[in-house]
């Protein structure tokens, strides 16, 4: 049986036919065409491809639009061709050692020719293996990094090429955004079209950061290995090439194990890529990798650096000084500079101790814990070897150093205001013999008086003999142990220094056990010491204060202070030049008075308040008699004294009045020492020379001084003044200097109110000056004269400076020698029982003695106690 019906739904175009009782068939229309399944799949693929193509074209258009949009205002890559990054400037001593550096970034640019090929290849092996194949962007590297990051579900690998890193560092910010990435890709491509691969590598190597504040591979080589690029070994090259990946994490001086692991990786990459062979790789792998300081590193001289900068800036400009990578060569003798610093600090510490101990407060327990943690952390970070290097808070720095955070104390809790950073929380520094450090008391031995202290990690021991100065004089000796136990309590902060023996040599730091220390304190007063060669005027040492970190003010070149009696040589020079006076001329030491205006009277007095009657001018200068100096100024006229000072180079304003005799007009130590230098230089004056040459890193000379030089006074006048001033050392206020055992001359200086103490002195080949005082002028204390407060620093310096030099006499060119009677100053026969020798300028010899029948009696020689009795 046949039955038809119309289909529905998906079979609407079909008919159904029943045949018989159990069979049913589906019949299609005659015009129906069967489409094979494969053909239908192809249509789907075509459709997908059509959409993909459309999407790709659309995406490309969008991407192209992005590139066009973000490529409109891109930085000009031509600035890379004029690559001039900030560079470090260095200051060198006369022997070529570095005594200071300054600049915005510690970088030294080196040329492509100065970079070993292996070094450039190492950067490629470590950072960008496809560098020589890609055109700025490694697209395969990008895909590989994306795949690894997707697998790890984290950003594990970047894909920036060396060229892109150059773009990021020189042309763009480090912002992470799509727009910046597109700009980076465009610029990288442009750079590749404009510069060679090796040029790009050289820029990269000069620009990149290498940790520890160093930029550029040249500075990295200097910091980590103390070498120039051409002297690096393969192992050192591999380490430096791997460092930019994580400069602080792979720092050799802090993380030696990580550093070596990174180095081994780069060595492996160099081997894989065929830059080195197996024997070279194995030798470098097995060689030790150690941090070494620069071979040219010398003792720091920050006051010298500041003075050199002040001299150079007017000639090269501030910008070149700040970022130009200048090489500044000075005349400083490093040995003498070290001697000056030690002499100044030791003398100022001794002065400070004479005026009592200033107790420090107790450090709270929680603060001592912070103290321990900070010192331990810094010591570990700096790679201290156990038992060999000790770290502590330096007392030579102000508080709030990089390791200091303000502590919240009791006051802060009650008021809500932050407490100030504790004064002891400063820079954590390695313990050396040249600095002071903070510690706290652990215990005091009641039997011996010895102090046990903590530096933070290591403990220290202070013998009673090195702490007893902190007690009043009456408490010293018997019973001092108990007095020390009462004076110092556990937890109390103290200032300490590495102990020195009788010869001044610092104690060795033991591998374990207490560090030998001495109790100290930071002086409140200040000091300066300045030395130069009188013949060449080359500055040999310049120390402008106790601690540059605590006070960068340079008291050699910047401080104007009253010289006191140190100005008297100008008075005597004016007298000798006038030919009206000689060393044998007698002037009476007597009370004198002068009108001071407004009905007032000025009556100068001597240091001890006594008057000695008639005396020779040599004696008056030797013992610094004020009334005689004032009478000379009165007779010569103040203008003559000002002229004498100007002739010797004193340029500071001078009050042309009688007080010139007492040194009331302010001068600098720089000009006073240089003025004195004219005397051993046979009357030749010249400007001091500190900076001898300035050059760029490429060697182009920017500055060389042409100091003025002139014959200021006649050689015989200079010789006469030197001869007069020798008596100050031999018999007068500076006779402690006789201990040096060689011809010396000079003059002490003390202002009437004891606010300034000076000694300026010289040998035939070296002149130096020392000053002691407070920045805010105040009384130095009873007995603190130039001979006590300043002279010891000068002696200590000259002892070191003149060690090993031959003993030379002063030149007495053109002087006339004659015998005189010391009681009258008149000429005497050589065989007279009391005759002494004296020197005169030509034509000013001693006057003949008075006739024997003269009624005028020669004045008796009175005792002449010194103006400034030396300390016991």
C-alpha cells in the first residue's frame, strides 16, 4: 500500500511513502541535489578564513593605526648619536690616587674601541642571543616568553632586546603600558636602521646600571675588580655581563654565592654560542671570583675636594663640574694629608678632654635592639667576614643616616608627635682607626674600672686608663674604679675609638673577643690645618675641620678669624723695611694709652699684665709683647703695616688703626699661611696652587693655572724676618717645637678674649698653620693659648711631614752679622763677655756703644716671662 504525506521541519521538502504493512520510505524531490559532507566542511573553513582574514585586516588596520598614532610624537633618536650621559668627576692627589669624587651618576663613558670584543659578546650571550639577527625586536623571543609566562601563570621571562633596553633607558620612561611598548618597538626599529650593532652595544654598556651606585661597565669594572676594561679576565667579563639582570641581587660584594651562580650561567652561554672554547670556559669557571677595591683608591679628602671644586667651577662651568666626568689633578701629598687629619683630630680631641666629659643619655632597651639589628643587617649586607670586620654607628656623621628611622619614644606616645631620631643612629661604618663610633655600656668592673661596651654586634673593652680622663682630677688614682662605676651605667651611650698604643699605632682587631677601644667624645670646638711648599706654593695638605660629614664648612679657605699675635710679623716687617728699626733696637715695654674716640682711652696690656722696661725688638717679638707692637704701629703709621700685609698677599679687609698690632682684623688661614711662606721663599710671593690641571675623560685639557709670582720683598728682608721668628721657637712662646730638632720659625697667635688660637710656622722647605676655635666664637678656656691649643697639632704634623728629610738651615742672603751688647743693643766687641750675635739689613748695623764717660746708664736686662707659658 502506498501512502504519501508531506514532511515538516527539516524534512519539509520530502514526501513519505508507506509500502506494505511494515515498510516506510522517505522520498526526495526530483530536483533535490545531495551536497557531500566534505564539501560542507570546506565551506565552513572558507567561512572561518574569510572572517579571520577580515579580522586580521581589521586588527592590522587597528595595529597600524596604533603605530601611526603613537609614532607621531616620539623622541628624536638623533640624541643617541650625541650620547652624553652624566659622568662622575674624580679628584686626584699628586701621586695619582683618587681622594674624592662627585657627580650625578657614577659613570665613566668609554669608547667602542676601548671595549674588548669578548665583553660585548658576553652581553649578547647573557641578554639577547639573537641580537645580531633581529632588527630591534625579537618576535620569536616575544612569543617564547609569552608561552612560558602562560605556562607558569606568571611573568617569568621578559623579551626586551638590548636595543629595546637602550630605548627604555635613554628615550622613554619605565612605565608599563601598551602605548609605551608600541613606542619602544618603533624606536628600537629606528635605532637599528641608524646605528650599527656594535654602536648600540657600546651605548648599552655605557648606560646600564650595575649596582652599588655604578653606571656603565667601566665604573663597574673599577668598583668590583679595581681594573680597567682591558685588564679584565674572562670570568670577570662574564660576571659583569650577567649583572644588569639583577644588579643588587648579584652584587659580588654583598651576595658572592649568587654572583658566582650568575657568572657560571653566562660562561655557559658564551660556550654554547661559540664565543669561547671549552678550555677557556673551564679555566674561567674554576678561577676564584673576588671583589677588589680600585688600585688608585686613596684616603678621602672631602675638604680638598670642595676647595678644588670652588677653584675649577668658574673656568669649566657648573654643568660640566656636576656631570662632565672631569679629571681634577691636585698637588695634595696623600701622606701629608693623612698626617694633617690625624694631627688635627688628635689635638682637638686632647683639647676637648681638658675641658671635661659630657655624659650621654641611656639608650632604651628597645632602641638597643634596633641598634643591634641595624648594625647586623648592614654588616651582613656588606659581606663582613666573620671576626675580621667590625661595624658600628659612626659618630663622625649626623643622625638619620640611611639606616636610621625615627624612634617613637615616651614623649611621642603622650603628645602624638614623632620623636627625633636618636643621635647615635647614623651611618653604619666599618671600624677603622680614623673615626669615632657609638657604643653602649654593658658593665663596669668595680675592681678595675674597666668598661665593657657593645658596638651593636661585637663587644668592646675599655681599660680604666683609657676612660679615667672622664673623671674630675680629684677622683683619679686611688678609688677611680668606684668613680668610673658610678660615672657609667649599663645602657648608657658612649663615644669610642679604636685604642692606640704609646706610639700612636691603632690596636689590631681580634678575630673574636672584645675589641680594644678607648673612651672619646666628639669635640665641640673646631680646627683647621693647612700646609704648602713655600718655593712652589703647591698645596700639600688641607684639612678644614674635625669631620666633613658633621660640618662641611672649610675653616682654611672660608673662615675669617682674628689672628691675634700671629699678625705681629707684619708689624715687624714694616719696621725692618723702614730702616728705622733693627732687631737690636730697644723699645720700652711700658704702659701706654691712646685716645679711642668719644672721650675714651685705649690702654693695651700684655698677656700677663706685666711691663718689662726697655727691650730689644727681637725679644719683644719672641715673647709677643703687645705694648711694643702697638708703639711700632704708632710710630710707623697703620698704613705702613697694612702695606706690609698686602705685600705678602693678605687680601682680607684690614682696619688701619693701632689695633692692627694685636691682630684684630679677620683673615683666613689660607692667606695667612701663604703670606708667611714668602719668608722662606726669599721674598717671592705667589698664589697657592691646589688644582694643577683639569681634563676631560678623553684627555682634553680644560684648565691649567698660571699663578702670579712676584718679588714681594727683598731676599734680605725675608731672611731677616725668618731669623727673628726663629727666636719664637728657640726661646719664646713656641719653644715646645724645639723637640723637632731642626731649624724652624713661626709665631703663635691668641686673641685677647681667647676665642682664637693659632700657630703659623715654617722650615726652609715647608710652611704650615694650625687654628683652633669655635664656629660661634667663644672663650677657649683658661690657658688655651696658641702655644697650647694650636701648636701641638702643628708639631705633630711637621714631625710626620719632615720625617726623612735632610735638616736644612735658613738662607741668610744679604744679611750683615755683628756683635751686640744684649743689654743695650749697641755694637760690642766680639770678645766682650756678654756679647751676642745679631743680624741686620745692609746699612742698618748696630749703633756704636756710648762713650764710657757718658752719664746715661744702660738699662738692666729684666726677666722676660713668655706671653703664653707652655703647658706642663
